């Protein structure tokens, strides 16, 4: 053991688990393609100001969770804590408003937040996200949720419920902020320190408190739904009607506010009970003012981010069990045949696109077979004196113990066959 350890909150992903990660990502690509999404890859480093301006200075992410530093020229940089802001920046910088709208993009990759590590919470975590920019009709809200639900269903999840809420437009939120403040101000003595701070800068965030006493206090508070303007109410109603029409299971959760400043109108989360406190697998919502606030075109957007670490942690066995961990056939040279002869055969098989490996050490047949068995090898290709001379190979099935000599030209047909 050396003194070198991975950074707290980060981890190595090793095989065979990485095969599951790849399979999840492959499926995301496949399902998102059905809806016309294409991949975007933005830099992991961004100017710190981007997140301050969009996610918001008063949010937990910006105020205490970012990995920020100055580079050698004194630029303030941050390892991205999320990607919606980056996608918005890239949209503006690359002039994507000239593309056919809406623009549909997805991303997959690592993100960084300085949080207290625990199950389902890491300092380097991975998100699979999608953004639909340039359309604000309820159909787009519904399509984004439908795509997400389809992806999760294909992964084998059952019984997941979408938690849905509307934050309304800025006018709705301003009205609600005022109502909530006047309700809580006289009761501020009953609030914890964190919520008292939020009361000044961002009272909506108090709604997602986990504190039981604060929750009781909020039970009689004015409701966000009552402050929605006519337009916001109509939009939310239309989104719900569409989700009903497509049979998406959701519940309206008026306490759902999401922790990022750029959200407006529809917000949603999907949680898994298995995860306990860190139960959200997906978070998303609409951000109609984000591009404009960055100096870009006044175009709306909506998107979501799936926490891939949490997804893999709670993946139904029906999906993870299907990901193949099969050990490839092993070519063993015995007698006069050398490992390099086994290499020849293996390269021929690889020319045909077949996986195989070579026992590189010279061992007795008995010990080579024992090792193969321990590694879970199911098929062994034996190359001995006789085989070499006759231009043949002995194929041995480890499970049944059956074996057969076949001409070298026909080995490929036997690789992977059951017997
Ligand atoms: P957010 O960008 O905060 O809306 O998060 C979207 C999703 O990313 C969450 O629902 C989580 O599944 C995942 N996530 C956020 N932060 C972390 C973290 N520190 N570790 C693991 N997953 C995370």
C-alpha cells in the first residue's frame, strides 16, 4: 500500500462494473436518438462567473460546493458542478440560434461538487443530461419527461414517480416570495439558522427543508400554486394534461423548488426509495430566461440531469444481469506448441472479430485448465503437437467437459457455441 490514495469523494470505477456504466450510457444514446438528441461535449473547466451568474450566488452549489481556483494567469476557473450553464454558454458562443429550433443536445460526463461524501453522494459524480433549447410549448416539457421515463423503463425501473411542480414565471415567483416572506417574518424565531438566512436571499428554498418543525410551520404557509399567473397556470395545466394523456405517473409536489436560480415554470425530480436521504436520481426543469441572462438570444429551454452514480447504484437486476461479463475463450499451447503459436491462432480469430486470449505462460495442461476454470473460462482451444501437425485445434467446453478436434479453418464457427 502506498501513500497515494484517490482524492476524498472520488473513486475508481473498475471492471466488471464499468461494463454496466457503458451499457447504461449506450442505452441513453439509443433512447435520446429516438427523440432527435445529439451529443455535445463542453469543457470540464469554465469561468467561475458562469455558474455564479446562472446557478446563482446564493445557492449551496455556488456558495460552498464549487471546486474553484485561479490558474497561472489569475483567471477564476471552476470544475463544472453541472452542465446546463455550460450548454447555454456553448449555445450562445457557437451561434446555435441559427440552427433549426429547437436544438436538442445531450451530454454524459463527470461533474464536481464539494459535498460531504456518503452513499450516493460523491465529489466527482457523473451526469447524463439532455437540454431542449428554443421552444417553450408544453409539448416540449412533456417530451423531455417522456424521453426520461422511456429511458428509465428500458433500464427496468418500475414504479418510479415523477415529482412535478411549477415555479411559475418571474412575476408569479415575485408575488409568492412576498407572500411567503410576510407569512414567515413574524415566525422567524421558529426557523433554523439556514432558513433564516434563506428568508433574506431566497425564501423559496425554505420550502424544501427537511426539518420537521419547519415543515409543520410551512403546512399553513401560502401555497406557491396560488401565486401562479394565469399564463403560468395554463402552461402547467397543459403539461399535466399531456403527461396524463401519455400515461406518465406523476404527483404534484408543491414543495419541490430545486436548488438552482435559473429554473422557471416546470420543475421535476425522480426519486428512488432505495437511496434513502440522497433519493433523487434525476432533476430537471425549464429555464426560459437563462440564455437571455447570459447576453444571448431570448430563447427558452428545458432539460434534466440524471445522476449516473445513483442510477448504477439502484439499477434493476433485470438490466445489470444482462450485461455480459463473459470470459473469452482461452488458447492453450501444450507440448511442442509454444504460446506464440497460440498467439497466431488468437490473431486469426480476432481477424474474424472474435474475442480470445492466450495462456502466455508455459504450464502443464492440467494446471492451465485449472487456472482457466478458476477464471470462469467456458471454452478452451488446445493447440498441441498433434493439432499443430494436422492443422487442427481441440475445442474443449469446460462446463460439460466435452471436446472435439476441428480443422483450424472451422475453429471460428465453434467459438462461443454451446455444447
Ligand atoms: P442537480 O444538478 O443538483 O439537479 O442534480 C441532478 C442529479 O445529479 C441529482 O438528482 C443526483 O442524482 C445527481 N447528483 C447531484 N449531486 C451529486 C453528488 N454529489 N453525487 C452524486 N450524484 C449527484
